[in-house]
C-alpha cells in the first residue's frame, strides 16, 4: 500500500498505541514457546526395566538376579528390554540353587518383558511413555509423536497465510490460539497414543499459525523502525520466555496430564486481548473497508495523544494507488537459471540442516548430563543472547560471514563433545549450550538473508520453499535424537558435522549486506563461482539496456 505509511506518519513510531501492540502481540507468542517444546517432558523416557510379577515363585535372590546386565555408557546396568525366562528361574529357585554360584546366568535363556515394565520415578512421575509403554519394541513411537507435531507445524505454515489473507489477521490469530489451547486441553483426556498423537498434530497446526499471523499483524501495524525490532527481537525473545517457563512448570508438575492442563491455562489469558488488539488497517484497506481502517487509526491517534486528520484515506486515491496486477510466478522459477537454481538448492540445504541442529539440540536436553529440568532451562536462556547477537550482526556485519561464522561455531563445539572426558560433565553441557547459541543465532538470521537474495517476483515463494525445508528438518530432528539410544555421541557427531559443512557452504552464497533488494532475475547477486559470469553479463546488459537501474525499495 504505497500511501499507507505516508497517511499514518503523523502517529509516530513509538507511541502508546505502538507499544501496546508490540508487547501484547509479543506476549501472545509466549504459549508457543512452551507448547512447541512441551514434548521434551510429555514424552520423557525414564529409566526402566522388565517387571517381575509378585506372583512369580522366586526367592529374593533370584528376583534380584532376574534382569541381565548390559553395557551402556561404559557401565554395566540392568537391561531395559529383556529378562531371564521366569519359568526357568522358578525351577532353580524351587531346587534351592543360587544364581551365579550354582547357575551360570550368562547361559540362561532370555525373554522379552511379558509382564510390562517398572519405571523409575526419580525424574518423571508419569509421561506418555509410561502411560502407554512406548519402550523397547514400541520406542519408535516416541520420536514419531514429535515428528507428527512438526508435520502439523508444516501444514499450519501452509494454510495460515492464506487464511489470514482471506478472513483477516485478527480473526485467524485468535482462531489459531483457540485451536492450540482447545486441542491441548483435549489431549489431557487421551485414551491411547494414537488419539494423543492426532490431537498433537492439530496443536502443531495451531501453534505455528498463531506465530505466523501474530508476526504478520505486528509487521503491518508497526512502523518501519519498530517493525524490524519486533520481527527480530520481540517475537523471538518472548518465544524464549515461554520456552524458559516450560521446565519451571514441568519441575513442579511431573504428571503429564496435569502438566498439559497447566500449559493450557495461560492460553485463556489471551481471550481479553480480542478487545485490545486491532485488525490490520493495511488488510482492511486491501479489502476496501476504508472506514474501519480509519476508525482504528483515529483510535490510535487518540491513544497517542495526537490529533488525527478529518479524512485519512481518500477512497478514490487509495483505489488508484493499488498496485497493478503482477506477473505470476511458479515454483520452477526458483530454478530458472543456473545461478538462481544454485542459490535455491544451497538455501534449502542451509535451512534444512540448521533446523535439524536447532531442534535436535533442543529436544535432546533430557539426554545431557545433569538435571533434565535445569538443562532445558539453560537451553532456553541461551536463546536470548543468541537473538541479541544475531540482531547486532545483522545491523553491522556481512550476512554471509555472520551466518557461516555462527554455524561453524555451533557445529564445531558440538563435534568436540565426544572428546570430553566422562568426569567433565559440566564442560560437555557447556559445549552443547555454546553449540545451541551458534545455531540459534544463525537460524534467526536466515529469514533476513533469504529475503535479500531473491527478486520481488519470487521472494515470497522462496521464503515459503525454504521455510518448508526448515519444517522438514524439524520433522526428522527427533530421529537424530533417537540415535542416541544406540550411541550417546552419534547425534552430536552427525549434527555437528552437518552444521559445519553447511556453514562452509554458506560462504559460496552471494553477499547481500548493503545491497538493494533485487527487483528482477537480472539484478540477483551471483554465487561466488559465477562472479566472472556476472561481470560479463553486466557489461553486455548495460550495452543492451542502458535504462536498467538498480534502485532500493
């Protein structure tokens, strides 16, 4: 809307109205922080072993020896999924034989946990894992639960923008908050893993839709300078605050159903915001609802203590200022030339593996040394300085080196974890935290960098494509964590190696810092290996099209 900023410039940038919108929309993101990572505690897997029924005719000595030992983490511990065949143990017990001295235990036949499992209650009182025995042969269901949540996120990210374009930002914002809160509440009454997982998928749809629409609404209402602060720090830091609250709730509420109830209640506090947060005036104008848009601006002026003009939007003038129908772009346009195809493929890989690293480290906090609740809190706290550093880097340093440097930092320190001696647990947690810091900072810079690489015609499509790659990364991230059941260091080796490699690959992308946004494919910057071609093409095109100028938006 070319005249909107000029028509509303009298409001100023940081009046009472803007501050209210900034903080209320940011606060609406807080439930996204603890809902997005709640699976860390809802699906936590405690230590477990095969249950031995009380009715088994075993002496105390044979009962204690009924679980074989296995090597795990360099130590011999009771097996989680196997036990000695109880019928044979009952015979030995009846004959008065003793385990170890009279009977060689290693030679005995094993059987699965036919009578269920005994779970440690040291960390969790109950989780969906203990509720439906998602261990041993069914342990694949735990990462699938998390992956299906992120499938919901993927679906929600597709539909939220289209719904808000059609029905309004405010309506869809509160509808998706209601979906997130309502279906989280319904999860409390789940009677099976399948029911819980389907509802969790719908919660994922609401969670990302709420985030996206709040982001859009804020950027459309706020002025240019505040808009940048809102999109880079506001929503991110309030998301981190919600993330920090999660381990606090989980520490005091260790039953998964009651934890879900506690995480659902804060969503109800968003209901009064319906009467405070306005609809986007830009969207109202795009729908021809000028009077409603005018009423919102006049109310904002009154709140800021500034007199508003009698007529803000001249209907005829606003109709004339509507942009002309633009040429439609298709997905294949992202691969139109060798240069843009290379940028697209590299961007997709960058988003995919950065997402794997971010969510892999976030979801693996229970596997770190020490207290699972403290680890989760530290994982959330480290995001705040990461977002601040990312914001400072975006303001002053080249994009390519900023993203590559933070990725290289994050990936390399995660790789070093395998070299830390077992007795230096604090150091290994510190390295994971530093890795999370680097990857989070890089992740938060990708949106800005991605927008600056593509021309106007395909910019929105490029952001959508790379965002989809990010969602796919989050879907497979739980399986990276799952590999830790086979080797404790394997997830860190894979995530660290891939993050370092993608950090190096980023150096071959063009540098967009200080350059105007490209308007056409010809104005796109070239990847490093195509720069000689860029110079040749530039000389030729300047001779053929002397009127072609690159101008900032």
